[in-house]
């Protein structure tokens, strides 16, 4: 079996004080991907930087306290790649991948946007550059006999069943028609599979992010923006996808919940 978890930690050092450390110690995952780490490796405690029994890959943002992604793996990677070859985003702390035996696994933090601002333009540039890379990655992996798993915070709800208040968000970043169409291309021309929807095509949800404002969490008024996206061969081996939603608001250590997939592997 292979188990992979992904979670936007909303600041790894802060999350560690609220419950991430206990969750990580108890996880049965073979690979854990984190996003929005907001710290370079040198700023993390040894327990977070390189836990006993784990191999790590950290990709920090050149702007202190922003972004940041990392991967923890119980199996030693054959190689690590930071970034995906686009100069603008190489030091942005948004992408890191590990090449494991038979598998490339990546942690992604796609930019969040804000309609009519530079942030949305940045998001669009990222999307435009990242889609061709996904196609290239899949082709190279197939040629080397590997599957691919790209997990993380994609900051886009693909369909109406992926967020509670879809009618009120049709003009907001994260649910714009062009963003949804782009996700469709990831699952179309790029040839990847949304593991959650493969096992649960009807929905609604399960949601993975809830605003801290109001009663969003208590009312389960959330968004599904954390995805595990796999090549078809790996998708066929996926036996479960579980959103590890906290039982109560007070037990949350991030505004996102971990999402964990299990595979018959190898």
C-alpha cells in the first residue's frame, strides 16, 4: 500500500503549535505534502525540517514569510526538483517534486487571485506556464516507467459541486469560468485524473477549506480546492480518498483539512 496526504498548513510553525505535530506523528502516510509553509528550512525546528525516519524537500519563497511548499517521504528520493522551469516562479515557493521508485510526487501551491488585480494576473501567468509542464511531466514519467501524483492547494473549485455557495462566487477568483476551464484542461488534454471525483463523482464536496469568518466551518460552507491529481495508471490503483476534517472548530490547526489517498502499490 501507498498512502499520500496533502494539506495547506497556513504557516507550518503556527500549525505545529496548534496540532500539526501530533497529527504528523500519528499519520500512517508514506508521503506528506505541505503548502503555505511560510518559512525556509533553516527557520524550522529540526523536528519540522527533517523528522526522524523521513526524507524532506523544502522549497521556500524568496520573499520571507510567503508561500512555501515541502514534501516528507519515508522512502529516500532518487532526486528532487524545485520549480518547474518558469523563471518568474522558480523562487516563489510554489512547487517541489520528488522522484521516488516508480513515482513522481509533487507539492503544489497554485497562486490565489483577486479579480482585477495583479494577483489575478500572476495566477493566470502561473496557470499558462504550468499546464504545458504537466503535459511534459506526464510524458517524461511514462517514458521512464513512472506514474505522477501532483497534490496540493490548486486554489480553484472545478465544478459547482466543489463549493457550497457556487452561485455567489461565479465572479470571484477561484471559481471564474476561465479557471474552471483550465482545470478541465488538466483533466482533459493533460490527461490527469481528479482522484476524489473518480471515486465520488456526485458530490457535493467533500470540502477541504473553510473561511475562518462567520460560521463557515460549522455550516460546512466550504470549497474543495485541495486536490490529488494523478496519471491514469496510478488513479486505477487508488482505493480511497478521505478529507480529514476536524470534528470541531476548536480542533482545527489550519483553515484547510488534510486530504489522504491510499493506493494499491506497487
